[in-house]
C-alpha cells in the first residue's frame, strides 16, 4: 500500500442531479481522467488497471471548490479532468459537475484531498 | 441520430449502496466496457469519444435480470462488462453490481434494454 495507485472523483453536492445523472458524470470524469493519466504515464495507468482500479468518490459543496482543486492538480501536473455538463437535460449548459483525478500515486492525491469527505 | 453510438450502464436497485459507491460501480462498468468496445471496434469507440460520450444509466431489480442481460449481450457479440464488487466495504464479496454495455450502436442496444427504466 506504500505506493498505492488510485483514482479519485470529486462531485458537487450543491446541484440537483438524479442518481443516474450523478453516476454518469462520475463515469465521465473517471474515463476522461484515465485517458489523461495514460498519456502522462502508461505504467501508472497499467498498474491501476491490474490492481483492481481503486476509485473513491468525494464531495465538495460548490463549483468554486471544484475549480480550485482542478487548478491545484493541474499545477502539480497530476492527471485530471474537469467535467462540464452540456446542459441537455437536468442542468444549465456548461455546469461543472465533477473532477476526476488520476489514476495516480495516492499519496500525492491525498495531499490535496485530505479535508474532503466521501460522497 | 440514425446511427447514434452510446453507452448504457445498468445497475441493480435491490442492493444497498451509498451514492458514492454506486457511482464508482457505474464508472467501473463504463471503463471496462469501453475497453471491450475499443478491442472490438476502434472506430465505434473513437466516434463515441468524439461525439460527447453519451451515457445512460438504467436499472433492474435483481441479480438475475442483470446476468440474463449480460448473457444476451455477449450472445449478440455486443461489447459489455459485468462488474463484481470485491466486497471490501459495503457488500458481500463477488456481488454483481452493474453491467456496462458499449459504446455501441444505440439501435442494437435498445433492442434488449427497451423495457428498462432510467435509474
């Protein structure tokens, strides 16, 4: 567990989404962030797939918290993806809904996500 | 829309999962099914990514319904992935939680999923 690889997905709790909609946003963030990780470091991505794809879903209370985290992860060059909804169904266009991080070294992710709670 | 490509994820509603756990299972099904689709038909997978990765989350009421659908999609050679939870946290080991289907031609998926409701 010392160099665990994991993926974290962070969602906003201040917007109204049905369970299915929420799950689709998380899946979108997961896949897009995975592609970013694979581009950045094929070995880390592969190790994550081979070790059971650990995924953790955390929450923040608003869009500002989400975009600040996105900026911080980009600054640290940790693979990530900010998901905007196209607003075709339940939300206004371009609503930021979720942030995918990694797969990446858990220790490096945790430095920035430690204060956040599980969804 | 005549040859729309989409991904469908089907989840069971008869097991107790928190929202975050559920979203993680959906993400797992989405990613694993995507890899199956990419292996089967790179062009379909690419077209889906380029067209905004449409994802729909549907529900079934028990494990039997989930595994029957899995068998049917496999029989039709439509890319798919059945997700089992390892049972480390909220569920007994090897609980089947979700079925990812596609990305694939929407019309072919719909033939088998038409009776199902949105989660």
